[in-house]
C-alpha cells in the first residue's frame, strides 16, 4: 500500500476532525488540466469511488490522496515552432527579433502547442496518524513531496508540519551498523539486509553500490574506513517489513513480507480497509523502533535550530 514514506511531526495544537478536513478538502478537489494549463493539483477519493469521501478514517488512521496532472511540450518542439515564426519575421520584414520579442514568441509557441500535448497523472497518498501526531507522505521524489506539503498547507491553514529529525543522523547510525562485527550489535528488531549505497564526501563524489551482497564483511568496512559513507541501506523490521533507509530519514522500497497480508479482505471495500489497517498497524510499530534506533527524536526546539 505504501512504497515510500517521508515523516513529518504535526504540532501539538492541531486537532482538526475528519469532518472538518473533509469540508475544507472539498474546495480543493482535483480538476483536470485546462487546454493551456501546465499543471493541476487536487485531492481525490483514496478509496477510488467517484464522489466519495476525500478523507478515509480506518481504525483512527486517516488516509488522503493527492493527484498531480501535468501537461508539457518538449523544449525542442517549442524551439522549432518559435524558430519558424522568427524566420518568417526575418523573411517578411528584414529584421531580427530582439531578445524580449524572441522570449514572447517562444511563450506564445508553447501556449499554442499545449492543447495538443498529452497529460501525465500521478497520485500520492498521505497518512495521518493522530495518536502519534505524525504525518507521512508516500511520494517518490522531492518535487512530489513539495506538491503534497504545499497542497496540505493551502487546504488546511494552521497545520503545523516539521520534518521529523532524530538525535543520531541516519548516516551516522547506518555507518555504525555497517561497521558492526556481528548482528548482535544491530538495534533491536532491525536487521541489515543485502543492499546499500556508499558515497564519498570528497571532490570525486565516488559511489559504490552493493546489491544482493553480504554487507557484514571487511570490504564494506574498508570502504567506510576510506570515507565512503552510507546514503542508502536496506533493512528489515521484525521479519515483517523490508525497506531502504536513506540519509534524509526517508523509507523507500517498503515491502510487507510473507504472511503479513494473509487473511486480508478480498472484496474491493473490505480490501481497502484491511490493507490500510494492516499496513498502518505494521508501520506504526516500525517507526517508533526506527526512531529509537536513531537515538530518539530530536526535541522541537533543537530541530528548529538545526533546520
């Protein structure tokens, strides 16, 4: 259900109800791009039912879904179209358009071509865990994360969000785990798996990637000793969830291991509720263990100073 998670701390004074969120998100429902519109962002039904609820509450967990639609024309096509107009002006008037006029010609060319361009759609899930005051986005890129946070803040004025930060940085912790001589030195319920990416901080920025590789060996420790530090590390939690931890405290490539989803509902509605309940139930237990493994959460005042 979730493939990626970026973690945000919700301020303690925010307590919007599901009903309030539903009402304000209705005003920001997704509308398809107009003929000359390059981007449209809005909320859609997480359950996938037309005209359904925009905020789903399952077991006290809230699920939202943002749709992002973009329409773009390749720069090479715009340039070619604009050049045709520029050549026509030169041929008929004998003058060459200046920089400002050339820029206007290119803008006009892009607007003329936009109605013929294909659109691309993507969706990002948002999970709000009220008991822990956490908000998680399932965005696979920084650009989509920015779109989600902007849409949330615009739709829910007063929603206080800060990136969750830990006392020990993920990179420092991953370095320690890879340098360990035995699995006994790993944090409780977390295991290092068989994938990592190491990067040096020197001018060369050299990168070493290991896939399907035993990471508890002298070769890895040698790379770390030479200054190549982990930026990604595959982990598993309690034999139930696998993921890749990044240096920015993001969880990527989340996978639920064999047996976790056994017995989930088969019909569409029951399947959605069951998937949400199981996924959020597992991840809501994983996240505190991960935070503990990183030395606990950095206090809000210290996090603000670090930011």
